C-alpha cells in the first residue's frame, strides 16, 4: 500500500493527490473523469464523486461544489475504505488544504 495524505476541501470533502502511475496501479487509464484528457501531472482522487480529476477540473469543481451533509455522512462512513481499495494507506493528520 502506498502512503497518502488525506486532504479536505473547504466544503469538507476528502481527496488525495496521486500520480498517473497510481491510476494505472488501480486499473485506471489516467484519463480525467471530467474533461477526458490524459493526466500528466497530479491526479486528484475524490471520494464523494468517485472520480479522479486533473488539476484544472479539480480547481473548477472546488469553485462550484456545494456542501451536502448527507454526502459528508457517507464520506465519514466509507472514504478510508474506498481509498484503501485504490491502493492507498491514508493518514488523517488534520489536513485541510483548500
């Protein structure tokens, strides 16, 4: 398992930054689930969406996302298992990046 830092958006949604190689390892093709472009740089794996975004699409999503308490409850119950299923050992050191 690869160690990864768990981050949170200002709306409370968790995500991790990873690489295109990580995408290949979990069976993905390193294609952004939003714009459909190949991701060369950082990949943003987002539990609440169940998707991986490139930096540009992640930044756009951050601007337009809305906080839903029911999504946060689902996240609280499941996100660590979901990231683990993608091959990540995440730590929750109070990370709140964006």
